[in-house]
């Protein structure tokens, strides 16, 4: 689907959708627990659906109910001998569940789609193989996992992907005996692992962090939390918050948890550094961002990689130069996001250059025109935010890419007063 933005939003109020990061984690914990769980999860995306489908393939029974999911967990006494897990393009689903499948001892064929097979599994790959798990060659489709993951000490680099560490945190409580996850290198995107640790603790897992090691107690067992709720999503709320700084009228986002462990909550501090005016109501989970005179800043993206595309659009509206660095990991996302962000904003009239590990954006008036999402949800949504600065309409090709994480994005765009022509 292609969409032409004939008129950008005029302002208003939007409720934050469910955090897919939280939903992935709670679904996995509930599927491994000792009893049934009710999960409140008001919004479903392709990535969340992929995790549900894969957990069902591994033996859980997860059904959609009004406002969420009912989860009947995997029975360790009636595990399938083999499973086929269709991951779609969800990196979280694949990387979280490869070690989980191995810990359950289920021979599993994972079916990744899009660019996901090209995204690296090292060093998780080598760590699992060194502990006796048999894996297909990286990039294989299907990707086969065979063998049973044992308890033990797992050493892994912490500067590649937090998802690898989270996968081990989910899986090692299923093994017999104490396990340790020993981290090497700079610990990047730690907030995502903190979310994982918080989730497993809600489901009874005894885990500590000491001297750069996660220690999982021998007696840890997943126990149902009964009823749990997936919180609002800061990653997707960031698009509306950033839009508010560039709009012609304020935009308010509700349903936010200001005590959240989500790293992308940092968008509030970053917008403040840009010079955006905001009203924050922590008690009621509301944030209003006003059209503001912005200035360029330097941004270390090592812990907030998913915010880079939309922050780059804000930088176009800022006077001076914005430097985004420590962002080389963006080259292995759903698209090469350093290249696709540059291509997107340049197509609309921006002055953007790629650097060795990031982007350099000189504030410049955007004009409008045609741009491609590269089938990347965050690029499509960033194009929508960029349209608020454009004097002419903006046409986004492959605009349906938003369904990966935010299926109602274009509906919410219209709710804020945007006018769309769909073809």
C-alpha cells in the first residue's frame, strides 16, 4: 500500500499502544509457567502474533480474548517432539526463542522472513554450540535447533545485541542447576535486559546481577503471575512526541509509565535537549509536546537505537547540526537504517550524511515528495513525522510496513487531523 499525506496532523491526543517489548516478554514467561495466565494486551502487531504462534508451536495454548490473551503454559510432560516456528520478521521472537526451544529439548525449525535471516546470530550462536546445541548454518531457512541446553556458565559479548542475553535469561531457568551468564565488553541496550529480568522475576525466577554476571538460582521455577498487563510503548509513542515538537499544535500522548524500564523513555530527555517545550503529568501518564524552536544536539545512540529514525526527523527541524553516533547496529535492522534514514530525509529535502557509525544532520527546511519505507516500519512512521515539516505532500511507498509493530498507526495519524490518500 502506498499513502500520500495530503495534510499532516494538526494536533490532539493519542493513547500509547501496548509495548511489544513488554508483550513478548510476558507471553514467553506465561508460556513457561506452572499455571494459566491472563495477559492484558490491547494492541496486537505482526511481531506479537509471531511470538504467540511460535509459543503455541512449542506446546503452549495461547488464545486471544477480549483485551488480551489467555495463556495455558507448555507442559513439560507433553512436549512436541518437533516444532515449526514461523517468526515473520520479528528479531525478538527468533532470538528469544532459539535458546528456549533448546532448553525445552524440542527439535525446532525456525522460519524467519524478510531480512531476518541476514541478521547475525553471533555470538549467541557460538555460545549455544559450545554447550552442545546443534544449529543450522547462520542464514539458513529453515533454521534448525536440535539438542538440549544444559545448566552452566555462558559467556557472551554484551555489546552486540541485548536480545541474545535476554534469550539466555528466559531459557536457563528451565535447566537443572545453577546457571550464570557472564558478560564481556560494554553492556549496550541494558534497559532491554532489565525488562527481561523484571518479567522473569514477576514469574518467580530468582536472578541476581553481580560482577558483570547474571546468576540464576538452582531452584528457580516459572510460576504464574495470574493476571499481568503489558504497559504502554515508549518506542512507538516517540513518533507522536517527536511530531509534537514539529507540528502546528500540541500533541498529547497518554497511557505512559514514567517509571518504565523501557530505554526509549529517553525520548523525553532528548526532546528537552533539542529545546522542545513539554508538559509532563507523571501521575496520570500524560505528556504534551508543543511546537518549539529546536537546536541541534549530539546523540549517543548506543542504548536507544530504535529512536534514531524519528530523532533524525526532529534534527531536520533543528537549527544547526545534530550528530548521532554509536549507531552502527542500525545497519542490521529491518533495513540498513543509517542508509534508509539518510535516503528518506534527503528525498524530502533534508541535508543528511552518513558517518562511520551514525548520521550528521544539518537543519534544513523539508520540501516533500516521494519516499520509500524500504519495508521498515520505523522508516514509514518517520516519513509520516517528517511530513509535518514539509510544504508539499509526501508519498510513502510500502506504507503498510507499520503493521509490524503499529497496525493502527495510519488510523491514529488521521485521528490527529492528518489527511491521507491511500492507493
